[in-house]
């Protein structure tokens, strides 16, 4: 086996074993017999990388980018927030649809609330090889609440999903949003396999 084959197998094994899903309470299997599901997302009290507070991370990155190119940091900060609705959520929903073969509908009996708790943006230095520290996958941690759509206080189940890796094959994920959106895709796929 060549070195590229070894790296590919190692990368796949790392992604397969890194994440953890844990049931905290309830029974998520109630979704099995439902033809559709509603999905919502929250982003409250998120930690990012080594920052306990997302706002501290945003300020640091904004200041750094603006110091290099005036205005660039302000654009980056807007994109950081916009990526949620424009990239992460569509990626999650797409993989949920593909994996579960269920329809997403606001009129569904049950709602899955995906509560992001932590984001590790990772990095990919152009031309950097993993072995030399030039690349690190993104990762997310989240709580997943399954509630009755008509009565949100009725929690059917609560799960946690941690250390969900995100990156693209071939290492062309130089953009933070690309890496993080892949974490959301992986989370949806793994949750569907766990639940269904």
C-alpha cells in the first residue's frame, strides 16, 4: 500500500471514531414512524476554539483582519454569522434528507432543535501537509433536543453529539466555512443513523 492509501485509511478511521453521540434522556426512536420532521438551529453561548465566548473570538479575528486590510475584518465577521443560514443549516438539512429519507416540514409533529455549543474552526495552511501541522479539521459539539412541535416544553428526547469532524477529501478546505459546514453534514448523517 502506498503512502497516500495509508493516509486515506488513517483519515477515514480518525473521522469514524472521533465523534460521540450520547442519549441524555427520553427516546429518540419516536421519529422512526414519522414521515416528516421539523429542524431548527440555535447558537447560544457558543465557545469557539480556545475562546469561551464566541464574541471574543469574533472581535479578535475582526481586529486581526482589519489590521491587515481595512474593512476585511468587518466583512469576515458578517460572513461568520451568515454562514449559519447560508451554509451550515442547508448542509445539515441536505444530509438529513439523504440519510433519513424523511421530509423536512414546519408542520411536522416533532421538531429537532440542533443547539450548537462549541465550534473548533480548524485551519488549513495552503500547501501544508497534515503530518507537518499544516491542517486541522473543524469540529463541533451540540445538544439535540427532540420536542413536540405544538408544545415545545414537552421534550421527547435529549442527545449530545461531540467532536464531530469537518473537512473535505483532498484537503482543499482552506475556507473556515467549508470545514465547519462539513461538520454539520457529518452530524446530520450520524444522528440519522443513530435515530433511524
